[in-house]
C-alpha cells in the first residue's frame, strides 16, 4: 500500500531529477498507436485490477542495450546453453514475456497472479509432473488448476505457450470470471502491446485501501503529487529510447496543484545543485593548488569536471519549460534516455560485475556475521527466557543416573520459536535414540552460522554455537545455576561462543573449560581471526584469537573476581 502511494513521487522524481527531457513538446507519450487485438498474455490481465507490470523479456534481451550481456552469456558456449535448455521445461531460452497483476477480492485482500509467455510450445503435463509433485487438480468453472502439497504455487495453462501462476488460492478468485475488458487499466494494457514498449507498469491508486496515516510523514509540499488516481510508467526502446510517465488526477485543479508541487521541488533541487557546483568549483579553481598537480590527483580532478558537466545538464533539465506537460487532469512526462549511454552500460556490465565480486563477497560476509550475531543474541535471550520461567539457567538434560543425554540447546527450543521440535523429543531418552533421531537430524537455522560450510550430507542437525562448560563457567555439569551466581557480572561473562567446529546441536557437547588447564583452540568460522561470543547480559561481541589466554579465562569464569579491562580484549 505504501509502495503504491509513493510510486508517483518515485517515478516523477526520477524523471525530474536525473534525465534530460524531450526537446519537442508532446501531449502524452502514452498516446502511441495501440493494436486492435491484445496478445494472449495481456488479454489475461483484468482491466479492473489494481495494478500490473508487463515486460517483454525477449525484446529487451535482443536490444542494443543488452549487447554486452548477450556477448558475455554467449561466451559460455553452445554446449552450455544447450545443456541449460535440455535440463528444464519449458526451455529457458524460449521465455518471451512476463506479466504480473494484483486484484483485490471482496475483503480487499490482494490476490497476485503471474503469466509467463514462451515462444515455443511445451507439454503442460510435463511441467506439472516435474514441478508439482503429488499434484492435485481442481476445476474452477471449465478451467483446471494444479496444486501440490510441496509448493505454495498453483498453475493454470490457458494453452501450451502460457503458464498462469497463482499463490494462496488466488487462481480461484481470478478464474471465477472472465477478465474484465473495461476498467482503469484498459488503456495501459493496450499500451503494453505496443512493440517498442519493453516495459509497462500501471496502478489504480484510487482503488488501494491506503490507511489514513500512511502519508503522515510526507512533506506537505509533496502531498498534491500523491493525490494521483492512476499512475502508468513505460520504457520505450525504439528508435528514440524514452521513459514515459503519466499521472491522472481527479480533475484539472488537482493536476495543476501537482504540477506546481513538482516545479517547487525542482526549484529546491536547483538550489542544492548550485551549492554542489560551488563546492566543486572552489576546490577545482583553488588558487593555492600548485600546478602541475601529482598524478594521484588526476582521478579526483576528472571526477570534478564530469560532475560539473552533470550538474549543468541537470540544471538545464529542471529549468526546461517542457519538463512536464499538463492536459486537463493528466500530467505527462516523455523523457528520452541517452541510448548511447545505455549501450555503454550494457557493454561494460560484465567487467563491472567481475570487479564488484570481491566487494559483493565482503558484503555477503558482513551480512553473514550480522546474522550469526543475531543468532547468538537469540540464544542468549532464550537462556534469559528459560531462567525467567524456571528460576535457573538451562542445563543439559540428564537421565536417572545423572548422565547428560540431551543438550541445553534442546531445553531452550520453545524460547527460539521451535516449540514443535521440542515436543518431538522424549526427554528421558538420549539425543540419538530411535525416538529422538528424527528430531536430532533437523537443521535449526538459529543454531548454525551462515558462514559455516556444512558437510554435503550431514547425518545430524549441526550447530556452530557451543556453551562454555566447566568448573566456574556459565554451564557446569551437575549444577542448576542462577544469574545471581554470576558475581563477576553478566556483562563480563561469556556464555556461548561461535566456532567452526560443528557438533550435533541436540548432543550434550560444549566448549570444555578448565581454568587450571590450557584452553582448547577456538577455530573461528570462515578462517577469520575473530570469533563471536554471547555474554550473560545478552550482548554479542567479536573477540580476537590473539587475546591473552589469561583474559579469555577471566571472561569464561562467572565468579572468578577478575578485573577485566576492555582494552585487553583485542
């Protein structure tokens, strides 16, 4: 709902701020010639839907913009491309267009449907047998819907070149009646059939149940723009590449108010551009700069000159009187896209991806560390939840002879939203007993670090997180500890560590600690030189493997009386 309400601002702001407007006036870029009959996929879109998007994937792939991508793809060789097509039905190379739309049912609940179009005929039943295991069928009128207990998706085949995809019984609502031919989206659907329009998206914003407070944080000067009843966006990659936007309002007065708001925003943008220009010029023309400048300064100088050119172009855009045209209750933008720039972008994309891979890997690693930190925090909070409910810390579950048979990680399952798994265990039997085997083989997401490399076919559900267990530690065999026993302070005591040495999570197997003996080596996940640890207060910190053993032992004791200086934890 928020996305739909903000779509007008996003689309118009993009055109106003970043792209050069058309040199010739146009009453409406969306008034292009439209075919009398719609292709099958667009005929399937109800004109009374609240929104749709249509992308001509094959046409986009063949366009000059994608030349660089195509050449890189083709370098894989005919054998690889043929193998890809042979391994899937329908063949990936035959996909032609993709369409998606959203309807609202009688209860205003969104019902999403997608349509895939293929250039070559396929056997629908082969698709069903391959991807809808144990499928069932249901007749909706004269149409057959295929569902599977192993998939959240549902399929309908209007013919052997189209797949209609639903979700959560949306096909029942959609197929109950023929697609409406008249409605707010009718003109946009016809526009999507135009051969040069590679992408068209439209939304009937007036039909969306937008909550009254959804726009409360929007600046007042922007509100007139958000009063659009319908928004249509199209990308044209014909002879003159163009970005088209049309916003329709309730009446001419509302459209005029929106036009004024856009121009006011554009003026604010010009003022900000002027500030940026002055800052760049002051630095570039600084009389204190000694010339000739060192070669190391060349990239910055080049960037400064390019930035000045870009600012000048943007300023011309914002002052152009033809930036936006208004006809009655409609605002229209026809913004040419510099095709030569798009071709360059496409041609250099493969190189760019290659150069970005190291950065992408670092981002992924950082995200994985954050997720692992969150896992540790959830475990620490679960320990607190258990303590609050039972008056003691969680501990290994023992048999009648006091022998540990199940890990404390089993005991906290209900506190990490895994109560159903907890109920599978027989608490008076070992973790690997016949009755407990199936539960112990489950992989619990909270118990595994995303950076961990799992075995190809692990026999048991594994964990990267082990409690510190031993005399004086957070976990100690035979003792039911309370937080009051942590006299060093919960914030000074490590409870759980992350390690690359995986163990079955249901097995009573933790990091062994004995203050009188050398500490076992901690192997950080991913070969790094730091490991993450959850402290008694629920905080998670990264600790260097080079930290002094004396300091680490002090952190592992709950009541050792040591004084720990943060600067010692490197």
